[in-house]
C-alpha cells in the first residue's frame, strides 16, 4: 500500500475540543465582572479610607486570578485541540483546570480556618457598618457570578448514573462555579455573623462562621478533587460496559474478553475492546456497531481473536 493511501485511513483526535464551550464565555464574563468590582472597591477604599473595602478589593484580585486559570484552560484546550502530541486530544485539560481550581479552594479554606481560629482566641475590633457593606457587595457580585455560570449542571442525582455524570461534567466550569459560590457563602455567613455581633454582642459568631465556611468549602473542594482525579488518572468508566457488550455480542457468537473505557474529556470517552469470535468481522463493522449505540465513545481500539470453537 502506498503511503498516501494510508493517509486516507487516518483520523484526527480533535473530538470537537476546538469548539468554544458555553462555560468559556460565561467564565470570561465573570472574570470581567470580578475585575470591575475589584477596581471599584480598591478606588473606593483609597478615596474613603476604608481598609475593609481595600482588603476586599485585593481579595477580588486573587479571586480573578483563580477564575483566570479556568479561562486559560479553556483557551489552551481549544487552541491545541489538533496538536497530535496529545494522544486523545486536549479534553483532559478541562479536568486539569478543575483540579487546579480545587487545590486553590483547599488553600482558601485552610487560610479561612486558620484566621478564624486565631480570631476566636484573639478577637479584634470590627468596624461593623463598613464590614457589612463589603459583605453585601461581595454577596451581590458573587451571587450574580454564580447565576451567570449556571448552577443547574453542577448537581446530579441518582446512584446508577453517578459515575457517568461525573465524567460528563465540565469540571473547569464547575471549578469556577465553586469559587464564586465559596465567596458567596463566605459573604452570607459574614453578614449573619456581623449582624448578630453588632446587635446581640455575639462577637464570637464572626470566627465561628468562618470555621463553618471552611468546612463547607473543604467539602466542595474534596468532591471536585475526587471527580477530576478520576479523569486525570484514567479511572475505568464501567457504566458503558453493558451497552458495549450488547452492541458486540447480541445475536452473535462474538464475546468480549477484555474491556476498558475511560473519559478523555467532558462527555467523551475512549475504549479498548478485545473480543473472540468463530467468525470474525472487520474491525470497522464492530466499530460501527459501538458507534451506533454509543456515539460518545469517540475513539475505540479493537483487538480481534479468531476462535473456531468459541460458540461452544
């Protein structure tokens, strides 16, 4: 066979990863909103001499940096989608962005917990009115950001499809969503703590709410770390096994002897299928059977063994 004829059988490994995702546009919008809020708060803090506003403005800067990582992951995956150095495309960059975001969330939670414990034993004077104003501004901005990113796709119910749902998620978008939710919950808890401290004299509520926030954010971070690590470490996705076996074995003497399926990006999978048959067909026939039933299995490697007595 001539070399140019072999090229006709080659296929790309882009798998639509070169298309801009909805999460990228939404995350970019949230980054711009965060940057505008950061500039306004820093300027207001300088003009009005409010340390609380200045501190929150600087915090918004770190928040924008974390969200910027998500935007970078989207852009990198899209621009390098056709790079043949990536064996199965750049889909896992999405999970890597989410994993990095989860690490940053853990760091944020630990800092919050340490600072809260320190203030529990070493209380400081609180400028209640300014602090409440900052918390309300933070809650409004982060609530709007969470709405832009959309929370609906980040929650899945039902144990049967749980593993499949984890692999289908846009983990990069989920990371950005959890960042703004963490800030929103922190602001909400701060408002409750500051109001009770101001009107009831319960100053201990401020650090206690900080500890509650740490626990919540740590729990979210752990879930994100667990889900993204499944993708990064090629954990087996067993929820597709039954459908693949039906596609290959139903109505035939063909039998699958070895099967591996793993996620290579949000909602797309790769698989290795080894089968034995007393009447082997061409790999293309088996591949079409699988594709007809499972179009999300975008890359399948087949190993076919002939066994004359397999029907017995």
